[in-house]
C-alpha cells in the first residue's frame, strides 16, 4: 500500500509538472502574440495617419522631384485627395509585420540582457545592440514587401505591373528571386543603425524621465511608459524617430535608388551589393551633389515625428490595454 501511494504521488507530481510546463508554454505564446499584435497596430495607426507625408517623401526620393508643397499639390490635382493615400494598404501590409517583428525582437533582446545580467535595466550599449538586432531581424524577414512597394510607387509602376500580385510574378519571372533583395545591404545597415539609435534614445529619455520623477521603470514596458503620460510618450517617440532618421537618411536614399536600378537596365547580379552601394553613392553625389543624399529629408522629418510618436504611443497603449 505504501509503495502504491508513493507511486501515485510520483505520477501526480509528473502530471502537475507537465501541466505547469504546458501552461507556461501557452503563456509565452499568448504573451508573444499580444506583443506582435501591439506592434502591428502601431503600424496601422501611424502609417494611415501619416500616409500623405509618406507619399510626398517617396515622390521626392524615387522620382527625383523637388519641392514638397509642389509635389503635394500635383498629387492632389492629378489623383484627388485620396491619391495621397495611394499604396497605403500595401504600406500597411509591409509595415505591420515589420513593426510587429521589430518591437517583439527588441523585447526578446531586452529580456535576454536583463536575464543574463540579473538586472532591471539595460545599460547604454545593450540598448543600442538590442535596437540594432531588432532592426536587422525585422528587415531580413520583411524586405521583399518593401522592394515591391517601391517598384509600384515609382512613376508608371502601377501601369507597368498592374498591382501587387502581378508585380511579384513579373519580377520573379524577369529578374529572378534575388531581385526581391536588391538594396538589402544598405537596408540592413541603415535599419540596424536606425533601430539602435531609436530604441537607445527613447529608452534613455524615458528612464531619465521616470527617475527624475521618482518612478522606476524597466525599459520599454507599456505600464511604466504610460506613467509618463501621453504627451511625454509622444514627445520622446518623436525625438527618437527624428534622431534615428537623420542618422541613416543617406542610406535610405541609396537603398531606394538601388531598388529601381534594374528597371533602368542594371541587373542585381552584375556586381556585389557593396559595390553597387558605392556606385550609387557616387552617382547621386555627382548628379545632385551631397544634398542629393538628403533628398526629401524635410518632409521625411515632418513625417517621422508624428509617425514615430504615434507608433510608439500606440504600441505602449495597446500593451497596456491587453495587459501584455
């Protein structure tokens, strides 16, 4: 009887342990899903609100036009007010998974550093590494969507391809699968640097604010961030976004131009990506001067401030609302 009782307790113990493991695993999946949803919603809100500024920025970069206000008027005159939201659904389809992966990756890197060092906050270098890792992870997974969107929004893009699906088929058949990753090298560099600067600056501003006001925060947690209030969350998100954008903007210009080069007859396989980056840099500087590397930077800055602010605020608010 004693042995039977002991055996039953051992079986019950194993069953309870398996149940805890299963519940823990389910909990981690639910937590991950909440964070991914929060990141995706941040893109939907920010991109929809800032779509007109994004359209003007891309016209300036891709079609090499000058004068943001003139471009704005021309788009409205030619396509109507809704033309300012042209490509927005495709933009959301691209940025929602990007933002979801970006924010989630940052949380993963952050938790790794906190657990590894048994700390409550990351130090400066760790913030930049976590931000860079998040940017590189997101762009590696989502880059083809960005490339297709760029092709569609260039002058005559929709007339040539007819839409997203046709663009995918046409590019794959005529240029091969490598074409979907044209410009990824400057994208990895720029978005890695951008993520490092954005998350590093935002977290430093937020933690300094919380400490100065007698509140202790742990990185980018939704509840702690909202203790700053909406105004400061929006302000620090805008400041971090502008700092990141100005840091890497020349690489953004080179990346967009590289994505268009095969349209004008230069195959992606003709030279290495780094060589192509160097050639494009020289071409832009020779044709437009150093200012060409900052073509569209002012409407971009105007777009980035509300976009980054809304993006981070929505992310934090969503996490708070769904208890992520």
